[in-house]
């Protein structure tokens, strides 16, 4: 049996490898570490491999609350939230610019990142690469060490940015 957890906007959970999960409804942003498998056991017309799933599960138990990640501020940003799971593979930023003209500067991170626009329009400015228009669904790769400035257009802008810091 799975825990049923209702997440509110802005909440995040971290699930370790080999822990099953399912989404019943709503919109989420899922970020996964590198994996060579997705094992399904039901609720899909795709291939289901129940024996493999049963053999790989951890069978650890705990409250759903123990898996909720607290949001934290990101560096000097006032409109960006950091979700930093207890693994080295990635962290996730959420920037929510609510009004036209709102802006946020992401200082450089020591590794590559991927940015996706999930709501609104605006632009991204980079000293090295110029200015790029941002619209819902657009994805950008951002190289290590690049600072970016995000500026919201009419109606605001919400972006998610997954990154890894390389020592």
C-alpha cells in the first residue's frame, strides 16, 4: 500500500531510488537522477513487470511527512526557492516572478543546468550569450559558471531550473 499524500503548491517530496510512486491528479515537476530503468506494476497499458518491481523495492516504511523537503532561499535571490534533496545528482530552483517587469538574477552555479518555463512569458539575459525570449514550454541548457537574469513579461513568469554543482 502506498501513502496518499496531497501536496500543496510549493511543496516538494524526495523519494530515494527504488521507492514506488504514482500521481493521481494535478501537475507536478519531477526531476530524477540518472537511471536505466522504469518499472511499472499497474495502471498503465505499457509493459508491466511485477516480479522485477517486487525484487527491487526497499520495503522501508515511514510517514509521508518525513519525505517532504523544506524549501530554502537560493543565494541572494528573493523570488527563487531552492529544493535541495539529500543526493549529489541535482538540486531544483523555482523562480516565480508575478508581475510584468519583476526580475531575478541567478548567480553562477558550478555546474550545468536545465531551465524550463512552466508559466508566462519574459526573457533571460546572459552577458556571454545575449537575450532570449521565454515562453511556456521553452527549455534552455545553461552552462556552468553562467549568471542569468530573468525578467517577467505580461502576466508573470515561472521557471524551474535543475542543476548539479561539480566539485
